[in-house]
């Protein structure tokens, strides 16, 4: 029994390593348009997509304009789109396997930094390959566990990107507040200096008139 349990443990560990999906998350800077390709091998798979506009190339710029994302299948037909969003997360079912294109369009006059993540969820039917009645359900459960774990990682990555965006916005707002305060102080000091100068000129004129 111990030998059998050890064998199953080894098989479980090996299967987990085999089924783990690599992350397809990237962070890039967009000027006008940027496209990415991702191959989907099976029809019926679920593609999970998320993106967050992290920041603009100037700390003085803050806008809710967002970007456009259009997803096209291997035939060039549009399967999903997201318009004027600074952040979005969605999924779609693949109708035709092959290379899908994800094209971003930036309507802002500034360069934008975007965090983009894609994950393809696929369940294999292991009873077609493994006839053992014990291992077939085990493989299926491992695949489901792997998908659940990656979904958690996918959600976590999206939330981290949102947190990064908010931190940058807060920092930029703090900088703008400091610069505004310094500017207002400088204007106030300049106005005070001008007032003192005008008052001195006024008193000098009055003194000159009284002496005459």
C-alpha cells in the first residue's frame, strides 16, 4: 500500500508539472496601435483576457478616455471588442482554432503603458488516452485543479495591475498638488512684493509732495 501511494504521489506531482500553463502576461507601451497574436489549438476552449492602462508618458496627464481592444479569429472576423476602457476583463469561447489577434488602439495623444494578460482554458479528455479506471479520473481532476489555480493567478494579476495604476495616479496627484501649492505660494509672494513696492512708491510721492 505504501508503494502504491508513493507511486500515485509521484504521478500526481508529474502531472501537475505537465499541466501547468505558462503565463502570457506582458506590459508594453503603445503609441497608436499595437497587435499581438496567440495560438488557440482547440475549438471550444475558453480564452480569458484582461488589460489595464497603467499610466501615460507624462505625470501631468490624467484621462478616462481609455483604449480600444479588438479580438479577431484566424479568418479575420471580429469575435470580441472592448471600447474606450482603461480596464477590462472578459472571456470568450473559441469557434475556430488557430492564431487569434488582439489589437489595441490608443486614442490619447500620449504614449500609454498597458498591462495585458491572456489565458486559454482547456480540459483534455484523458479517458481517451489512459484506460486505467483509477488514473483517468485523477488526470481529469488535476486538469480542473490546474485551471482553477490559473484562474486565481489570472484574477490576482489583474488586481495587481489595477493596484499599480492607482498607486501611479495617487503619486501623480500628489506631485501635482505639491507643484500647485508651490506655484500658488510663489504667486502670493510675488503679489506681496509688488504690493510693498507700490506702497513704498505711494509714500515716497506723498513725502515729496508734502516737502514742496
